[in-house]
């Protein structure tokens, strides 16, 4: 199962901390990818992409849902 974090209801100022914790946990684990649920908020997507960039990662919207980003860890 692919690990997933849902950012619905998370205040924009708390996104970095939540993603730092989630990314650290799964980057040091044995997972190939993760899913980040951003929803349709443009601001949430911008913040998420900035955090991913800080880690040298990027996310691609899933085929069926633009509010989900699939991030390859390996």
C-alpha cells in the first residue's frame, strides 16, 4: 500500500511541518512512492510543491484526480 497524507483541513502555515514529518518518515523507509492529497486549492498545491522541491522531489497529479500528487521517492 502506498503511504498517503491528506492535507484537507490543514492550515497553510502548518503544511511544511506536516510534510517534513511525513517525508522524513517515508524517505528513510523502504517505499518507492507516496501520495499527497492537496485537494483543489491552488495555494495548497504551491506550498506542497515548494516543500517537495526543498527535498529534491516533485509530484505529478494522478491520472484521475488533480487533487492527488504522486511523489516518486526512488
